[in-house]
């Protein structure tokens, strides 16, 4: 395929369009069809490919997203760097709804998802020690600070299978482990980018406190309505932050450690 984009953006729940005056493109891959058509547009001279990971009608719940097709299609488009906003829960009191976390680690609690491009005969064991791009993360932190957003420079996201939310016991366990963020889509999305040698950064918008907080009866367990309400209140901040990061990304810079897989 002709090289069409430099930077990829995955939209999360409540985030189905990004740029105006766009070209739409349907892509097929050896791993099936991606969640939706891609939209392509140019911003500050950089070519952006946008895909809502749940589909534009939110027809793919987290455990049914065609992650391999989504990532492979980004690769086919020529994308070298991916920015991945997600709506996420907080597991720690100091990380509040409306804050952003630029995660540096994940813990995988999902099951049954197709999570590798190497099903054989070729076998490859890819390092996941540092699953997120250090350079893109640094740009995201700098961009968030520049906009005056509350941005946490690192964090561990525990990825649950969904579609259900956590029990109180599970949430207490995750909090006590010291993990900061919880969501349902970072695995295998972040890891598949590693297998393809694409730089990837998660921009987690905090929408809730998961199943509540220990000793805080005034903070109720998360509901889907609440997630969407907080997300909609903050969607403009998500977009501002993405634009601010994209301004800083140099698509010609390909010497990142992420390329060495
Ligand atoms: Zn990188």
C-alpha cells in the first residue's frame, strides 16, 4: 500500500471523530477488517490516520475489538507513531477524574484475546519490559504541562477483560498493588504495537474511581453513564492534548528504541 500516514490515533469510548475535511479509507488486513474505516487528514504538515477502536457506533466491546487488524492496518498505512487516548479508572486517591496519566507499564488481566502476530510457524518472543515509547511519553507530558492540564508522568495500567467493571475486592487488590490506572483496551493494543516496532503512547483520561475507594463511602462505584459524562466534559481537553503532542512529534525521527524488535 502507498505510504499514507505518519501518526496514528486510536479514539476510545465517546471519541469517534478527530479531524475535519478528511479522506475515508477502508482497509483489509490478513487479520481481518479493522474496527471501522480510517479517516486520514493533515495537521501541521503531518499526516494523521484516525481509527475509533470500538467502531463509530461503538459496536465492538473491549474484548471483541479486532486489535491485530487495527494495528496491522496502521502499519500498512506507514504509521510510525501511535497516540492512544483511553477513558480509564483511577486506583489511587491522588489521581482524580479529569486528570491525565501517561502510563509506562501495564499488567495484563485479560484472557482469550488474539494478542500476537506470531502464531507460527515463525516464533518470536518480543520484549514487553518497556511497552510504551519513552520519547512519545515525554512529548505527551511536555504537551500536557504546556496546556496546564493535570498530567501524571507515569503509571501502571491494569487491563481487565470487561465488559463488566471490577468487584470491590478486585479493585482493592489492584490499588494495594500500587497500580494507578485501570481500563479494558490497553492489552493487547500497546503490546501489538511493540511487535510491529511502532512507537506507542497511551494518554489515559481518568473518568472514575473504579469500584470506589477504600474508606470513602462518598465515592460510588463506576457506572457507564458516569464514564461517558466525565469523558464528554473532557473530550475537548483530550483533543487539545493530542494536537499539542502531534505538533511536537517529528515523524522523520526513527531512531527510537521501539524500532528495535
Ligand atoms: Zn518509540
